[in-house]
């Protein structure tokens, strides 16, 4: 069993390093700019193209030499900035109260078995733009799934009896007989026949390099009080939709299937900070410390706050993914500390406290957090982080014996696993059945 776990972690890290190479290749360098007016509330009259509703055209990118963040210029031209954004909604009704599950009539049973954990990146809304033969195509094919696939995956996962749980509920901290702080696994109480599943979502920042490549561009609050997304369709028309992002699709799915979630839990959003969060350019750029940039940053911060609160109120929670998406396995201790501090300052100050660290690239603090507890790991633990998640091939977790911390693995729901690891993921979905026909055959399938 130990050898299998070790092999799985190495394989999964290799997958994540491919993703790292894609990020570095896909992004340009040192792009900065001022944002246009872009309120966080829009009219949510429908899910299809809506010329009356605009998408963001801002491009205020971070530049952090100390963190060596991925490069920042877009991979395709941004939408026409002449497209106007909608006026703010002065007053929005509160969204309908969610139907939470289970109700008092549902009997709960103790569960101490393994907790599965799947993670995604942002979904491809328009595959014809992502799979267009450009230099980013293969990276998108390997690291993302499409809206078509995501919907089919969620349906299959639900039909197989999984129920979403909060990662924060799986482990808790306590004082042992010696007064030392340690972590313990909690017994989950679940409806009969249900299997626990954690979903996490990496890099939900809507990076500049993704603009024009078939992704939405920002999360907003609609005039119905719910989370929507803005972007542009392949024809360049502005879109306001709940059908084109990981967040809004899962929101709708849980609304339609409340027994897919314990108490309305959705998932964990793992955020970097070097290009802001959730589509808002909230980052500080030391190389563009102008009055206009500072004012725009303050506007973006003000706009994202209600979006964050609405997410938290509807079952979403947050983790750090490092500030600059750095390789924490090879970075110096000083760089790791600087990056962690900057995330807390620029992102943690907005999303609130979290004890969750989802490793970028699947790398591990100090190069190995399984067999040792190095100085970088201890620094993060001292900052309040307790659960450290990498990438693997099974629901592996280990409670550290010398410190209050848990290390665990997540399985990667992406193009690589769809093409190459069908059997391993059959417990969730059949890759052959969910595979988007718009993916190109030249990258091959093992099935």
C-alpha cells in the first residue's frame, strides 16, 4: 500500500508540473494597465448572450519579482473595450433561502471510512475557442474540463451516491494528554448509503492569459442576489450566465439536487493573488504604484467583497494556493515566507481566515512533507494552516505526529485523467461517457 501511494503521488506531481509548464508558457510578462468601470452587480435576466450586460475589460496585472509569479500578458486580444458594462443595481432582493439537506426526518449514521477528494480548474465555456490550434490548446486540453464534461461528471458523481462535505469538518484540532496541539480525524454523520466527497477548485482568478480563450471572466452578483458570471461568447457578445463556470453550475446542481450536499456545502476555492481573485484585480503592483492604479484597486476590492460574502453564505469556502503560484518544493524559505505573508495580506484579508493550503503544482513544502516537517511547513503551520493538500491517485491522508497538521491528496479531474486514467476514475464517472466530442483526437486516449 505504501508503495502504491508513493507512486501515485509521484505520478500526480508530474501531472501538476505539466500544468506548471503550461502556466508559464501561456502567460506573457509584466503586463499592467488600468481597469475600466465594472460593477460587481449586473442584471441577471437570462443565461444566454445579453448585449445589455457587459463583461470586464480591465487588465491590472501584478508584478512581483520576489515571488516570481507566472507571466501576465493575455494569450489573445481582450474583448473590445468599447463594449459598455451595465449600470450597478441599486438594490437587489435577497436570494431565495436554500433547501438544506438533510432535514430532521433523515437519520444519520457514523462514517469513518476514506473521504474522496476531487479537484478541478475553471471549466472551458466555449471549447471552440480553447481548442483552436493555438499554443495554449494542449495545456487547456490537459488541465481543464469543458462545461459539457463538468455537467456529466456532476450527474454521475451524484448518481453514484456521493454527498459533498466540507474539508474543515473532516479533521479537527485538540490538545492531547501532554497539552500538545494535534489533529484528529472526525467521525462524519451521513445519511444512509451516502459517501463523502470533497470538491476543490484551483486558480479561480480568471487569469489574463485565459481572456478570449473560451472562459468566463468574472463572478458577479445578479439582481436576484445570486452568483452569476460575465464573459463573452465566440461572437464577441457579452454574456451573463449561470451555466459556464464551476461555481454557478454547481450552485444550480445543488439547488436541483439538495441531497448532493450536507447542509448546503459546495466546495473549496483555492486562490492565488498575483492577478487578484474571482476576476477582480485586487493585487498590489509595486511597479505601478500610481494614484489611478491604487484607486482602481480599491474599487475592485470594494466590488469583490459582496461576492465573497455571497459565496461564503451559500456553501463555498476558501484556501490559499500560494500568492504567486510558486513551486513550494524548490523555493527558498525566504521566498516561501514572503509569498505566504503576501497572500494573507492581499487575499486572506478579503476571504477571511482559513486553515487550508492547497499546494500549487502538487508540489510539497520543503520537497517532502510526508517524511519530515521542514521549516517552510512549520512556518505555514505557525500562520494557522492545518490541512495541506497535494495531488495523488487515491484518498490518502496522514495526520502528522509531531505537529498539529494533516497532509492529504486530491485526485485530478482534468483532460489528462479523462484521456489516460479511465479505470481509476470509474468510481466517479466513465471518461468514455463524459468525454466532450469537441476535444481533438490528436492527443489520444488510452481507452
